C-alpha cells in the first residue's frame, strides 16, 4: 500500500524558519511552523502551502490574474483573501487543487 502524499511534498519546503524584513514570493513554497516579521509577502496565482504560520507587521502584495469567465480564479482569490484575513493563524493551501 502506498503511503499518503503530504501536500507540501511538491513545494520547496521551509520549516521552523523566521523571516524578518524580507520580500518573499510565496508561490511554489511550503511554510511550516514559520514566522514572518515586517515582511512584504507577494502572492500570485501560483500555489502556496502554509501550516502554523505567524505574521507580524507584514504587508501583502497581490499579483493575481482574474480570468474572464473563470469562476475558479475568482474562488482562488477569495481563498487568498481569507488567508490574509486570518493571517495571525493562517494555514492551508492556495492554488492548484
């Protein structure tokens, strides 16, 4: 029997890291038990995975394409905004489902 695949296995994974004062492009990365302090976080259409991530005094830059007549792109944008709204205890995966 095959072992279940972890969602973060397709990403460049960062565990137990603290990022301070950096501009971070999040697409294609998994952040697990990480903290961001005074960072600018760039969010795009690309997938990102977070688990137990903390944000303090961060700015978010959205570079996101909302495609005409594509409800999935609007839905993913809503997920992204929900992630930002819950930033202190954000978690989950945004992007290709």
